[in-house]
C-alpha cells in the first residue's frame, strides 16, 4: 500500500545546531502537511505545501516540496530547546476512492542545551 | 475559540471489556477524523466523517470497532470487545472542508484518549 517514509527516526543535536528531517512517498502527492507533536501532546499543524518545488519559511523553519511532489523536507536553523518534539509529515493522496492524509512515522528531535 | 475536546483523557480496562471515546470538534468544522496512534508512530486514520456521513471507514476494524456522529457534531468511537493490541492513543481531529481538492484542510487535533488494555 501507499507509504510515507520519514528519516531519520531520531535526531539528537546541540542547541544552535541545524536539523533536517526528510519525507518520501511511494506515490505522487497532491499536497503535503507538516505537524509537530510535543512530548505528551497532540499533533499541531505547521504548514501545507501544494505546488511542485514549493519552499516556505516560518522563522527558523524551512519547508520544501520536491519537484516530483513525492518528497519533502523540514529544516530548522539554529535549534532551540523549544524545538523539541516529533515532526510528522503527512501526504495527501487519492487512494481507493478516497482522499487520504497518510502520516509518516515522525522524526523525534532532542535538543541538548 | 475552544479546541477539539476529547474524553476521557485516560482509560484502563481489562481485555474483552467495551470502551467508548467521545469527541467534540471545533464549532463549525464539518469534517471529523478518528485516528489511532501507537507509541513511536504517526497517526493512522480509522474513520473520517463529513457532517454525519462516514466517507472513509476503510481502515476501521469493523468486527470490533464502531463509530457514529449523530447530527454531524459530536462523535463517539467504541471498541467491543477490547483486545490487548488496542492499547494506544486515540486522537480525534476536525477540519473545515472547503471547495476543491486543493483546499487547505488543516486538521486540528484533540488531546487524545490514552487507552491501556490489561
């Protein structure tokens, strides 16, 4: 079936270092969304990318959607302890007669002060 | 504006017992989702409602799981009987579906119900 793969599974960084998580889909996506889940919390929407090659920025976060609309990345510049959490990508695709949002397994980010 | 409300927040039951979860979506949101999230995994869709209609229940294990969304607002998810493998966090989310497939259907998640089946 359709899959959305995320790497790495875990990432430990020192505060101030950069961080990147990658998301790959087995099929072309109509759009991709990114969510952040703090420890013990629930997923919170960050952004949606729709266009091929689209790049969006939110302060220190940069999101990119691949030209083939099958991959995406989230890059955090100069991480802070408040960035701790799990980052999920979720790809929207049409499957089995339904529009589905398929979540990756997430990348858990730990930031050491 | 109140967010998505779920109850209970935690539930511990013995296997073979029934359990029910309740969700109140954000006011005005026509689409409601139930997800299951296992530890270290992303949310997996169980069922999606548009108003009171279940438009995607392809991932719902219908032998033991059931859901309803009466009047297109609140929703309940039931498991009967529960099995050990059902231990997980059950997340409810809601969104406002706009026209077209490219609309921004941001999903707003509730705090979830953490279920432990012993």
